C-alpha cells in the first residue's frame, strides 16, 4: 500500500511558555513528513506521545494522510487484545476438538504469543509465561482454577488483534509459531500444524470482525520440506524382532506383560494407541484342538486368528480430556466413528496372545494391556522397556542408528514385511488403515528386491546385443 509507512520518528515534547498559557507540542515524522499536535496539559501530551511511540515500537503502519497509526482510524471495528482473542478461539474450538487437537491448539498459540507482547516491563520469565499459557490460559477446562501472576501480566501486555493487519507484525507471529524456543525452525510437521492452527484462528478473528481479512493469506511462506517415506534403516528384520521380544520378556517386573503388546505392533501392524485399547472382544483366536496322545488341548498348527477393533486410545494427557483420563478413547485414525478394521493374526502371534491372556487376565474393562498394578499401561513404561531391549540386543553402532528406535518402527517393520512378501498393496492398505496412495508413498523405500527384477525385465526386452 502506498498510503502507509513504517518510517516513524517521535521527538521530545516541546514546551512553549506563553504570556497566558503553556503549550505542550508533540512532534513526529512519518516518511520524513513532519507532524505536530499541541496540548494544554503535559499529561495529555505525554499520553499521546507514548501512544505514538508504542505504535511505532509494535511496528504498526502509519497513515501518510493523517500521520497517525492506521489502527486509530478504525473506530467502527471492535478491539480485542491478542490474549483475550486467543482464549475466545480456544473456547470456541474446545467442545468439538479431540483432546489431542486441544493440546495442539494450546501449543501453537503459546508459540505465537511472544510476538504479540507489548512490553517487557515486569515480564515473568519465558518459562513461566509458557507454562501459564499452555496449562491454564489455553485450557478451557482448567482455566478458572488458575491463580497465576503470569496470566495477570499477559492480560495487560498483549497487542490488539488489529495490529496483525501490519504485514511485519503478522510475519513475526508466524515466524514465532513455526520456530523452536531457541529460534531455530521447528520440525516440518510442527511448523505445518502450527501454521494451519494460526491461519484458522485468524479466520475466526475475521468472523468476529476484528480483522478485515486473514493477513496470513498475503504472506509468502514456504512449508518446510519433509519426507513422508519410512527410512529403511529403521526397520528391524524378523530375527532382530524376535530377539528384541525375548529381551523384553527377560525384564522384571513389567517385561513379560509387554511382549504381546509389542507383538501386535510387529505381527499385526497396529498403532500403539490401537493396541492400548484392545479388549478380549477384539481378539478372535482359533479354537484349541484335543490331542489324544497328550490328553490335552493344544494350539492347532498354522492356524490364524484375527483382530477386529474400532477404537484407539492415544496418550494425550489428562489435562486435555473431558474425563481427566490420561488417554482419550476415540475412533480409529482416518475412520469415522463406529467404523472398524480387521487385521490377520499370524500363528506366532496367536500363541503369544493366548499365553498373555492366560498369564495376565484382562482388567474389569476387558483390556488386554494394563500396568503392573492395574490401570492404564504408562507410555513411559513400555518406552523404557523397549529402549532397554535395544541396548541388550543391538550392537553399539546399531543402537545409535535409527534401527527400531521408536515403538512405531515395529508397525513399519510389519507393513514392510507384508509388502515385500508380495501381499497386494490394496490388501496391506486395508489392514493398515491407509489409502493405497499413502501406503506406497510412505513405504516406497522399504520395498526391496524390485530393482533387480526390473533390470532383468529390461535385459529381456533388449535381448542380446
């Protein structure tokens, strides 16, 4: 826009002692053009000069026509501080948002807020501000129980939402939202998610008539590059997987009850949150057969079972769930509520599940996997057990590598095994809960052996030279 400028200089107030009155004149320049405003009282001049300086420090645009901040001419538009608006946005989204998305919103707004602070006078530490925002201010359920000086300071020291119409200001907010605490770029997935949340929030500001349009639309922003492909180096082979499961079983006290949990990830490709919500009704095992020679019931040879489930229980934190539980029971990922998925249960997994059910009876809710003392199986418990198993089984170099580093890598190993075994991608996608396109995009690097086949076909087509 040609009618605004950010080149602003505010000068010291001039005092003129006349014969009858004293005049206090505030002088400033916008893009080199001088302006002045006389006042009869020193306090009035100081207030006006302070407001000009505050607007200039915040990077507000000044009108070349009036010499004043552009926002001052918007008397017909309601004003709201960023702090008040962010809380209003959280409350608007809270009821229909999943617990995980509530947490994501709080994190994104917390990351953006430092760029909307007016002053540093009396400012609490950055750590105090982050804790106050993410734990109280941006949590509709727990906000009223907060008694925090950081929140009191924030209520008085955030810019008006209208300042986001200044490109420099909204650029600063976007940069803050997509950066880590040290100022370095955040992970690609975090940056994309936070930008999307901020964009949606400013759409809500337009809806409330706090902004004329969404200012992020006018910004050039390049999404960080990220690879959706699974790194082949993270995929354990069957021998390594079985050795890792044995190392888990050897741990006390929780190890033996975790073997089947890791096994359903590796042999059936479940996500951890899906395995956590498995119940006896979800497990269909083949019927035992009577062996007359041994005079006992035995597992039928090479008999497959099935897992049928329709819910998952991601670990989101009790502060974000309506019930105050650590996990939120919800529908399967990429599925509508009530939709189910079926996965084949290989004979080896059938045996492990049967042994688990015999040794560790389900809890009162019929869940297969629980903690040593009952209740939810803590995420930290199975992560520690897996890490310890890696230290036992893998070499020092392998342990330092991505090989099986994350629990989720067991699912990657399962799906890679299915694809390399020649199972049609349509079938693998159905079992995994993916679309075929996404499946092939993610696991492209894990499908091995096809390059040699392709070379042979090319050689056959070319014939002998």
